[in-house]
């Protein structure tokens, strides 16, 4: 991979690689590992699904009261990694994170299937629960509560957007002499450099 193979805009390049992963039929091509750290500096990581990718950044939705939500409230900075290993590729983006607007969160929540909407209300994400039966009982209670009515977005649930300061692209090569390129946001635009593997 050479610099001329890459788009000058890393968002466009990331959209291309995401499209390649979708077209190749990779499992969960929008899954990305999200790494955060809380006020205590201890890191944590989990996978979330990308729900938006444009000039505003990378978007996902979750429970604001989850561990990742608490981390981002204390330290609003994160890194995401797309593990497209089936194509021998990986992309990483890092930057500050903000909540998306209530309108954007509502729009995405309304697009989810009803079961996922109910689960957003039922699950106290990242909290200890007694057993699965307890969760299933919560779901049943909420299904009765919202029977015949639209399910509104819970106040503790919504979207985040990462505004990338850096985006790295990694492409596997023989003998582990991989190709790596980093885009870094500057006042003049994006600067691209090659990194050693």
C-alpha cells in the first residue's frame, strides 16, 4: 500500500474500507472495539456497532449509565478499532467524544426493532443482576407497560460521536512488514505519515 492508494480525506478512506468489509461479507463489519478510561485512569474496552460515519465523526449508541458512559462522562476521549482481519486490515480512530443531539438519538432509537427498544429500558447495563430470569421479568413488565404504544427512548440511552484527531490504517504484509499510515488533523488539514510496523 502506497500513499497514492489512499484518499486525502481519512473519513472517505474509512468509508471505503468499511464498504469493502461489507461487500466481502465479513461478519459484523461495523463492529468496533471501543476503548475508554475512567477518572481513575483504568482502561476498559468492548465492542459496539458503528451507526454513523461522516465529516462529523463516528457514531454509536448505548446506555449513558453503563461503564463506557461513566468513563466518557469523566474522560470524554476514546479510541475505536475496526478488526477487519478477514481482509488483513485494521483501522483505528482516536479523539474527543460528545453526545449526539437528542433529535439524532430519538431518530436512531425509533429505527430499532421493538425488542431492542424494550431491552434498552430493561437492562441496567454494566450493573450486577441476580439472574437471567430477573431480566426476562423486566422485559415482560415493560412489554405490558408499552403494550399498544410506541416505545419512547429512555432518558439514559442515546448516541455518542467521536471526532477523530488521528485515524490509522493498517494493512498486513508478508514477514510482518505491514503497511501503516496515520492521518493527523492539523490546522492546515490532514497530514499523512507512514509508520513503521
